């Protein structure tokens, strides 16, 4: 399946997000080993971008929602754990006097 954003084919999930947002992920997430001065400069740049593009926050939410929708089967593909003996002996919820 191809992920095409603004006419570009994204080859990775990171690239898909970068193309959708129009900014590199490192700007928001930082990079390993950055100095305090680099971190402060990066955060200042991020604040400037948010001030100039107030719709970016909504775009981030939209990208996140689309990613969850596209990959939900994988995200929620869980296998229930078997109940322990103690849990199996407990009364099921909803059968007590308060129910």
C-alpha cells in the first residue's frame, strides 16, 4: 500500500508524518544528545511555527486520527491472557447485590 501525501510517496511512517505536517519530526521530538542550547533553539523554532500556523495543531490531530484509523487492526490486535486460578474463582461482575 502506498502512502501518498501532497504528491510525494512516503516510504516510512516518519516520512508520512513529516510530509503530512510539513515539518521534520526532530523539530518536535528532539534528537538524542542535543545540548541545552540546541534544545532551547529547537523549542523556540517550534513555538514560532505554531504561532505562524495556528491550524497545525488541528492538522496533527487529523494525521493522528487517520493513522489510528488506518492501523487500528494492528494497534488493537491483542490476545487475551488466560485467567489465573484466583481470578477464575472470583464471582463475575454484575451478579452482586449492587447490580
